[in-house]
C-alpha cells in the first residue's frame, strides 16, 4: 500500500477516530524501513502517479505481534486502574 492509502486505511478501519498526518506517517515509515520491518518499492498509484508502496516483512510481522502483545498488556492494566473503586 502507498503512504496515502495507509493513511486512508487507518482512518477507515478506526471509523474516523484515528487520523495520521503525513508529517508523522512518512518519518515512521522511514524508521520502520531502516529497522527492516517494512520494504518499499516505487510503483504507480491507482491514479497513475509515481508512489512508494510499502509491505510488511517477516521481521515486521514478528515485531507487529510483539507490539500487539505489549499494547494488550498496557490497555488491560489501564482498564484495571480506571475500573478501581475506592471504598
């Protein structure tokens, strides 16, 4: 998927709650590429413009699973704190 497509996908699957700005997305994609989590190649977008297309690598899928596990631990802990009622 190209950068703009990633932005739209995140917005769509989050039901317009999350919006990623270009100033945040492209530096993050660059860092992820440097880490080997994604690979990028030039191609043509659906409107025939030159664009970089990104895909997860095997290492990226492994990192995604690690991040998902960490996120679930953190959100579970926050939920416990928020649900705590003092007597």
